[in-house]
């Protein structure tokens, strides 16, 4: 009798745990299904916009502009290694505001696009 009781309790416990796992799996599936990939219109642009994370070297490669021209447009006298710093850190190093850096970068990138 003791074995049958123990077997019954374990069976009920297995069924309860299985139902709990199924419920959690269905809830997780619904959450994943409702997840929407951010688009350009819905993403937060504040401190997360791309131009603050890109380096001068990458900008020069992407837009076919020399690093010297970029530093001239940013009104910065560069030191060795500055071309590998991202724009945000470069602005902090030379006490330039991010808006000013963005405006100066858009001037050189905008004029480069018109030259082609």
C-alpha cells in the first residue's frame, strides 16, 4: 500500500510540474511572438544615435574623405590615435559639444555628397 501511495503522489506531482512547464512555455511563446523589431521611426535617438559611436577612421573610409579633412572640419588639432576614437569621446577630449560636432560633420559629408 505504501508503494502505491508514493507512486500516486509522484504521478500527481509529475502531472502538476508538466502543466506548469507547458503554461510557462506558452506564455514565453506569446511574448516572443509579440516582440517587434525596432524600426528607424520607433528607436530612441537620444544618446544612442550612430554618429556618436563611429570613429573618424570609419567616417573617412565610408565617405572617401581624408582624416585630416575631417579633423579640419571638426576644428580639432589631432594627436596620434585620435582617428580611432569615437566621436563622443573625441568631443569630450577637446571640449566640443555633440551638436557642434554633428553640425561640422554634416557639412563635410554633405559637401562630399555634392562633389560626386
